[in-house]
């Protein structure tokens, strides 16, 4: 068996760690060529000792020196690089077959786009790439012949529930709508008046999933589902009105596809990111992922409810940005990243996250987006507006 050669962008984050766990279970199938980690240098050093990549990338020259010192003689034969250009370099290496794109936030856009332009098999965990630059990104996929395989559990579930030969036309495939499931996060049943004093620790305590701090806050506000809504629009060529968000607190059904004949197909499993990661790594085959089989008797019941947009205004803002189109989703994402960072730094109350985003969308008009430069300009405008609002409420 020829081993699949991998670059893992964001190896030290939760998706990267889960990816390496799956990879380690199948050494005959996978070879790690490059690992990247922004500032978690000690974690990256441990990964390098275990997986022996040819390239290791960190965020700064200081970080590169630290990594080299930690590895010592074990760095022999390994090229230690740093900075954004290095991320793009390892994403497009000729010897690499597949790229796990797991850098969180806007920082993941350019290296993920580099992998796409190089025609790689891209395992897409960085939803912001499509949120910010959906039209540009999908045009690059078409031009290069890259293959996109979604890693978000919801989009991976949709991918599995669509016809195997799905070619981007829902109606032609008999699809009536896409149902995007959401857990509702840690505050689903908390009285609204109690949310004013929410702390970062409370917002990051997700009931089902183990995730990084930023994405945990996004799950609490349901902005994560809003970003996934925009991502689903681009991945599956789905109009906004055909994507419905459904709150499913058990996180067992990861998403569903409803068909014209009345049937609904769903993908079920325990809430563990190793399942969609293993699916994408081995597709179209199936491999063991280290995940416990789903026990329906233990689950006992599955419940569903419509999202309350007064409780989750960020979801409504994402729908608005998607319908506005152009640069609006990039501005939405930028404002959210600034607002969430301010909340995590205890500079912004939890309930003001949505307020900041709404004011930024009002302040920064949506413009046409035709290239990466216009995407980055919209991102910058959104960040500047959000920073100004956070500083001067």
C-alpha cells in the first residue's frame, strides 16, 4: 500500500491532535510530511519526536529557535520554518498528497488557499476560509482540480448523506433541504437574565465536545453554527433558504438531508471529531478511528427544537450576512473574532458579542468580492470597526 503523505496545518490544536491520533493508528496508510503550530512549541516538539516530519512550521523566528533547541539532535534532517509564507510553502509541497486545514480563524485562509491552488486533496476544518472567501475559494477549487472533503462534523455528515455522485445541484439530486444540527451549547436552558455575567470559563465548558476556547465561545453564541451555515452554502451550492438549523442537544445526529420523496438521511455517531477525520482521511474507504461505537440504548432519546433567535442573535446575523453576500460574511467573521477575543480577555461582556458584530455590519457596507485582496481588505475593515467599538462602547 502506498502511504498517503500529509501536511497538517494547525497540528497543535484540537483537530490537529485528533488527526495525529487517527494517523498513528494506521502507520501503513499515512506519512506525516509537515506539521505546523503557531505558538504551542512544546506540543509541536513532542509531535515532531513521534511523527518525524520533514518540515515543522511555527509562527515566529523566536519560536523556531525554541523548537530547534527543544529537539536538539532530533531536528537533524528536519527543516524548521516560521511565518505565513512557510505555512503556504508546506501546504503546497509537491510531495504532499493531502492537507489537513485546521488553523483556526482568518489565519487559516491563505495557507488553505495555497493547498487548493496546488490541487491538493484538502481536508477542510477551517470554516473561515469559505466564510470569508467562498466565491474566490470555490473558483480556485474549480480551476486547480483540488478535492474538498469537509471535516466539520456537520458538513461531513451532510457529505455522507448526499448522493455519492452529487455534483452541486440540490434539486437535480432530489434534495428538498439540508438540516444543520446544533447542540445549543452550554447556555441552551439558562435564563436570559443570567447570561449577562457569563465568564469565559463557563462559555468554554461545552456539554458534548472538547474544543478550543474560541470555537467553544462560538458554540455558546451559536455563531459557530452561523459560520457553518455559510460554509454549507458554498460547499454544497445550497441557497440560504434551503439550509435549516435544528437544535439537537445530544449531538448524536450530526446533520441530515431531506429528500423530495419524504425520506431523510442522517449520519449518527458519538461526538468525537476522530470520526469525520478518519472518514475524510480514508475516503472512500472506512478505517478504525478509536471512537466508541454508538449505543442507542445508552442514548435513550433524541430531541430537537427550533433555535430561539432572541437567545442566539449571532445565528440571525450570520443569515443576514449570507443573504447580503459579497464582503458581508468576511466582515461578520472579522467582527466576531475581535469580539470573542475581547470577551476571552474579559474586556467585553458575553451579551455584547452579538451587539458588536451587528454594529460592525451596519458600519461596514457589503462590497463585491472578486479576489483575495478584496477579501483581506474586508477582513481588515471589519476588524478595525470592531476594535473601535470594543474600545469605545
